[in-house]
């Protein structure tokens, strides 16, 4: 193993003001068993730049010549599809493989080599991105936008260290051990909890507010753009020193002793943060060992445990799914002070529970099955059930009471609301749709050189009648591009769930508005799990407001709901028209994502002339344009009920639900799209 060759891109050591990010990447490179790095941060903070620069300082990799799976010559995989291997070896630079958000499952896992199968009659396997990333780095930019079917593939590979392909007559398994690095902007939505836990370390990066640091960042970037070669040459020395230090740390890793007191301290710290499972303890231990090796020590000390906990625990502490991840450093210091510190002179027994290098099997972390994120609920604030909420006579909205997020109860599991008619949408977990994954329901012709999973039998049927005319002789089929048929698959899509919420005084008391907010938060939890895009329109007083344009960040929607003002008259028609305008713009920006409008109202309209008639007219317009809608009726069950929300639902062609019917356990509720029916 040798240091990396001279840099050819922006140097890793030239990145300014990102010490935590650089340390996390270095530790993951020293000890791949840590499990990779998740980098969260706003746009323009050098996340991708730092990741791509990492490969320039990584040691070279010894591989078997010609092996498509990068087998180690000293320890070749006995089940390698390209085996058996000889002892000959060659070196190549460390590899960074990028997994595009829109990649197909075939591209990631690999698939049948179609040309050889059809033209030569040979069943051959074409490796995918996981094979290319073995013993390297697998990088996913905007990892929070990754489709669920690809998330499942990554979870399987990360857990087993192998990729298995069983499809289209291909049965292949090969090693797939890599350092998983993901970057994301939290404003665009959070990461699925199961994948979040698979990242060993996490770092939140923000642009420095120190003008001196910002000047250094600009000077470095402008200098690189002005003369890349001269800029890279200036950092050649620091780059080589860093690469050599990583090589030395890797060699020292197996000699580092993790003492029993150090293990005890790690366990006490993790317990104090109430983390789920045992993965946090194991990752913290491995990171502490790597940090000790990086620091040139052979015994884990308190500083190593502190550095490890800062990187390994922020995304693992028990929390509501809508809480932002993070770590209170004062709480960490208190936990360290209250824990059992490692002694200055540890026992000489290197084979104790800690052993050299931590001794833990990365695949055996002892953690329970991944939990449903809906099981984590917000901590509700107390609400005065009898206090006034503002009224019709006030004529203007009043501020929401502090802490009134979920009203008088906790969020619950909501019914599944979905668009009935199958469309062609983006992959998700809500409505039926024609997508890239799912069960095969037919086949279709290929448009030009369009990529996609071929339907093998349909392609053979298409080519078979032409074999004599094409002069076929010998095995295989004479296939033309026009013969290829692609599989049509039906799966699930993600929708744009737009909440249109009545925040006027007609919603009644604090208790009633608290129940409404609880229902909306419950539906947002469901949208969070199903990877939907959400938006929020509110109406009160004299106008409607776009409280949140369509976004992938459900957490932002919850925060906007916290500060929702209430009171005043009810401009119902204006609310519906504003929702229609939001959906019109969203359809232009993302035409494949079908909308689902959730109208939360008691049906009353009190603003302007002919208020309810105008509201019914707006509802009819939405129905004519085929907008799938559900009306949640907030009218109290006690006393005289006007039933206006039910009339509005009929005008919308919408499914009608009482507020109390939103909770449904495992029941499934379908929004009826009457036009499609």
C-alpha cells in the first residue's frame, strides 16, 4: 500500500474552514469499518469538493489484473465471478464511484448483458456501480433524494458487504465493501431513518460567518480557477504529507488498544444520549480507535472518545422525526465528566474485550430491526382546552399560542390517502403508478436508444419472426434495435401533498385547533415516511397565504405549522384558488409528480359577498381539472352541524373524512378520482 499520486483536482488540504468534515472523511478512510460519512449542509459549502478531493490522498489499491470486482491479490474472494485468481497483482488509484440519484436498480446492482444474451446465446453478467465501488468510495450526492428502491439496495450491501443479483437468468454474488459518503441539503428533505443509521459518522457544515475565513475561501477558489496547475503544485507537499500520515495510521490501527475503562466510558456516554440499538456504541468505539491511530497513539484516550462521540452520535440520539439532528456539546462534556475515564496506564492485555482495533465485526452490530419512524412522536406541550382562539368578530388573525404544535394529544398513525388511478409518476411509497420498479404489467417499444430494463421474452417474440429474413445461422438470435421491448412496471409513486388549512376563527377553541394540528402533523408524519413533497396553504381573515411552497422538507412544514396564526373570518374561496395556483405552478416545475389536495375546513365561508357560493365555484374548477382531493371536516360533532364540508366535498368530487377519522391504524383509505374512474 503506497501513498496516493500527486493531486489532479482541487487539493483536499486547500479546503478552508471545514475541519470537522475533513477529520470525518479521514477517519472513515483510515477505518472503513466505521461505516462512511453523511455530510449535511446548506448549498455552497464545499461538500462535494471535499469528497471528490479525498481520493487524491488515499493510498493506492492492489488488485488482481483484469478482475472487474477489484479482488485483493493477497485475499481474493473465492466466490468472485471472475475467479479463480492468480497471485499476480497491480496497483491502481483509489476509486470514487458516484451513484446518481436517478440511477436504475440494474445500473447499481448490474444485470444481464443483453447483447451477448441475444446475439450469442450467452448468459453473461454486466457488473454495476456496487462492483466498481468495492474497496473504494461510493459517493451519493443529494442522498436524501435517493429513491426508496435504491436505498434498499444500499442497505443490503452495507449490511452484508456483498451484492447479490438474482434476475433474468443471472445468479451472481460478489463482494461490495465500500466507504459510503453522502451529501445532502436538509432543506430538501430528511433522509430515510434506516439509511441514516447506516452512516457511521455525520457532519453538519455551514459557511463561516467570520469574514477572515470567508476571505481565505474566496482566495483559494479564485486562485485555483486562475491557474489550476500552479495552485495544485503549491499544495503538493501538504498533500503528500497527509497521504503518508493516512498510510501510517492504517498500519497502526491494529495495534491500538481499546481498554475496558474506555469501552465503559463509551457505553455510558451513548446511554446518556438515549440512543437506539448498539450501533452507536460500536461506531463510536471504532472511531475512537481510528482517531487514536490518526494521532499516533496506541491507546485510546479521552480526547479520542470525545472526538468520536461528536461525529458518531448526532444522528443517532432518540428524537422526534421532525427534530433536527445535532449534539449538545455541553451535554457531551457533562456525560464525559460523569463517565468512567480510561486510566493513563491501561492494562497490558491486548486481547481483552476491547482488543486491538476494537475487535468488532462491522456486520454484527447487535442492533434491533430498523424501527418505524412513526413510533417516534413529538413531546406535546400542554394546551388550555377552554381558552378562546379568536373569533369571527375580531376580523384579523391572532398569534398562535406558544408551544401549540400538536394540541392536546400526540401524533398518531394516519390513514393512507392516495390517488386511485395509476399514473406515470416518480418512485415513492404512496399511490399506484407506472415506475421503474415493481411488478411487470406489460411491455412497450423503446424510443431511440432509451435506457431501461428490457423485457426479455417480449424482445425474443418481437425478433423471432424475422430470423429467416435476416439470414440467421447458428446459435443466438439476429436482433435489431427495433426488436427491443422494455418492461412496463407498476409500483408506487410519491405525490405532492398540499394541505389547505382553515385557520380562521370558525375553527373554534384552542382545543379544536389543537386537534386539527394533531391531525395535520399525523398526516405529515405519513408523508415523511412515504417520501412525498408537501406544501401548506392557510386561509384566515381576508386572504389566503402560501405558508410553505412545495418542498421535500416535511420538517419545515411542521415548523410553519407551529407558528400558524389563527382567528378572523373565513376566506374559503380564496384558499381554494390559492391552492389551485400553487398546484398549477408545481405541475410546470415537476410534471411527473401528481398532486393530492388535503382541505382541512369546517366548510364555513364568511369573507366577502356570496362567500360559500364562490367557494363551491372554486371547488368545481378544481374538480374539472381532475385534482384528487380529500376533505377533512373539522366541524364539531356536538351541537347543530351544518354539513357544509360535505357539500364542498361533493363539489370537489373528493373523499370526505371527519377529523376523527384521520386516525386509522392499519386501515387504507383511497382518494377517489372520479374523472379517472
